[in-house]
C-alpha cells in the first residue's frame, strides 16, 4: 500500500482525499489494514484529530487526520522513521524500499518544481562536531503537498571558507514527513503547520536566501538524482 499509495497521487493518501473524503469514511480505508484498534479521536475545541499508529503492521509509520470541525478530512500528516539499522527489530527492508517513492529525488521528479524550498540546520552543533542533522522542505502550495526530509551527517563545514556543504544522500535519510491539504485550499502551509501543532517553518530559511541556487536549479540538480549532488551555503547565512 505504501509503495503504490492505492494508485492515487498526493495529496491523496491511500484513497483518502483532503477536502473530499468524509470523516467517517476513514473506517472503510483503515479497517481492512488493521488500523482501527489503534484509532484515537481527539477534540481540543478547534479541530478533531484521528491519530493512528499500528505498531504490528507498520512499526515505523504514524498517521494523523484533521477535520477542523468539518465533515470532511481537511489535513493529513504522515510520518515515517527511517533511521533503524538492519539489526533493529524496527527495521523492515520492504518498508524502506516502499518509501523510496517519497524520497527527495522521487518527489521532485514526480511532481515537478516546488513553489518553495526551505532549509534548516544548526550551525553551532555542526561546527562543534555534534550530530549533523538538517532538514530540507519542499512546498507545493498549489498541489497541497508539503514534504519534510531529515538527514544526518551528509553535511560538512569548511572553517577556512566559512562554508557549509549539504549533500542529501538517501542513505543518510532518517525521517520523512508528508503534510497534505486540498489543492484548492488557500490556507498557506505556514498556517497549516500552526493548526496541526507542527511549526516547522519558523526557523527555516528559503533556498534562495542561503545559497546561489534558484528553485529551478535545485529541481534540476536533485530530481532523479543519480550522483551525489550538493548545495553550498555561506556561513554568514547561519549566524
């Protein structure tokens, strides 16, 4: 199911379409997959959430659905953890292969040039030799797709040039987040992230502000990536 997505394209997920699928229609999709025993409905006064984590069949996957008080599903959040070594009980080779459909290169190839690309890194930790983790975000406002990629260690800092080199290799991918909304929804993803409790964009910087690459050039560089391409960012961009 993850590998084929039930033959539907994002922002559709397993046949669930934001802005179209009825709230009670989730049972028709999740029931046959064995998710209903973990279905948890929350109402905090602003919106209802169904959070599902099926540790038996999908140990590395979490799903959340948001209605904002409407009869239809408005927003979908999918999270997948990839950073499990083969010897871990949570490592599933087929799961890792299935998620290649949603890799940075695959999304850029399938859905084209995004409206925005944002980057987040913690320069102080990198310079001190800590865990070199960073995120890249692809934002397709007009398609209702927002993707978050967390990589570890495929980044380097050259103090002599005061320069960061970011090389998003698939083997260094530790987690993927997909955030989906109706394509016709004029609510920006900055606002959507506030609604669903994940304010990821506050500390990020737009690609054009931290590198010499345009979004078009980034797309050309990383779509269908078969070589280890990198983007370079001057240290002055990360005070």
